[in-house]
C-alpha cells in the first residue's frame, strides 16, 4: 500500500519556492565527454572529487532542493569516508537516483528510441531506498524528424515511463517522469509544441492507466523551443508562452511541480527561459528546474581537475544556482551575471 503522505511531502519538498534540482546523474560516457572538454581523465576518483566539490559548496542548499545521482555516486564516500548521500542529507538536500538503462534503438522504427531498464527495477529501487534515495528519474527521448515521431514510439515510451513511476511509488520513491522531446533537428517552435503536447497527453493517459498518484510525482519535460538547426530561433517570450500553453493543455493540476530539463541550452538562456515562465504569473504547479549541464558547465570550466581551482568552481556553481533560484520567482536579471 502506498505511503501517500510521504510521497506527497517529498514531492512538495523538491519544488519549494526559490529552489530546484541538480542533475548530477551523468552516465560514464557522458561524464567522460564533459571531462574530455577540460582535459581530465574520467577515473572513479576524479568523478568522486568533482561531485563532492558540487555537493559541499557552501550555502548552495538555499537554491538546491535535491540532487539526482548516478549508481556509482550513490555508493561513493568523500576522501574522509563520509558517504556523499550523508553530505547531501545533512545539508537538507534530498538524494535521488537515475534508474533507467538508457535509450536504445526501437526495433522496426528507424531513427526512434525506447528506454530500457524495467527488468529487475523493483529490486533495484528497494536497494536505492536503503542507500538513501528518496526520489528517482527515468528519461525517455522523442526525436522530431521526417515522419517521426510515430505514435508507436510515443506510446511505447509513455507506457514504460508509467510502469517505472508505479514501481517507484510502490517502493516509496517519488518518480520524476522525463519525456524529452529533443532539440536536435531543424523544426520550428510550432512543431515542437505539437509533438510535446501529443507526448505529454499520452504520458498522463498511461500514468492514469497504471494508477500512478499524481500528487506524489514530478514531471521533467523539455521547454517548447525551436530545433537547433532551425533558421529562426524563437525568442524567450515566445518560448515561455508556447511552453505554458502546452502545459496548460496537457498536465493535470493535481501534480505539484514541473522541473524543466535544460536540453542543451546555454547556462544563461536556460535561466532566462525559466525566469520568463515564472514571470507570467501563478500556475497550478510549481515551475522549477532540474538542470545538469546548465548548472555545471561554468563550474567544470573553472575546476579543470585542479585542487587549487576547487573554490573557483564552487563559486561558479553557487552563482548559477543562485541565478536559477531567482528565476523561480521571475526575478532574475542579466545584471546578476555581472556580480
């Protein structure tokens, strides 16, 4: 039987005013790409040192409510032997865990993917809860291209997201449901809005079918945005208006919060978009963030794997967290970047 009160309180604690989620759940190939860009070898110790640097940034708990961890990270400890999960919880930050096994080519559907990882998930969720996780994340990807996405691809990913979410709630973990319509492509804002609306409607239909309690989950969608290859890139206000319109038509009011992914946007643009959304007024759900690269990129560049640069990296991370915290109130301004 679901612990309704616990799931609801955790979901709400992840989206308080002024705070959002750090996605630090990069897979081994992804973190290697990030480290390659700064000339750092991706070893277990280097990955631990970098994430420890982020988690121990003084004062960042004022803007970060939770952190999504990778399987390796949730098991790691600091140089002094303190579990990283304990570092987070002692600062009032809720630990979470990425549980999907990645998006793989969908058989019979060229150019489309479906996320794997349901096999054995019940047991893995029980273990992650023992390790300290209180929420989880599963990412599905939807690609826009010629004759895609197909209905079959959207339905397959929506069903898998819903099964994952039901298993999470059974295990006492708040599921973050992430159906990402990718920015790759030359499509315009209108096409992104159309596909995102179709995807979200299908996802929530499946969530209902699988008896997922909406009050005890969060949605992590893309913003409605022009494809990277589109000749005309929509402005910040256009993105905000299209995103809110899409959400209003697709997302039930019972769900407590929406934590946007940054999806390849620059750090500042991701903050600008979040700010514009929150400046539009009050909504049934909190409009928050669950950023990875958009929060971390400046810190990575400052760090470069050097112990002496750790404090500069933490300053960069704190600054981005603070800017996004202001954007949660619609009070971010570009002047904040000059501080």
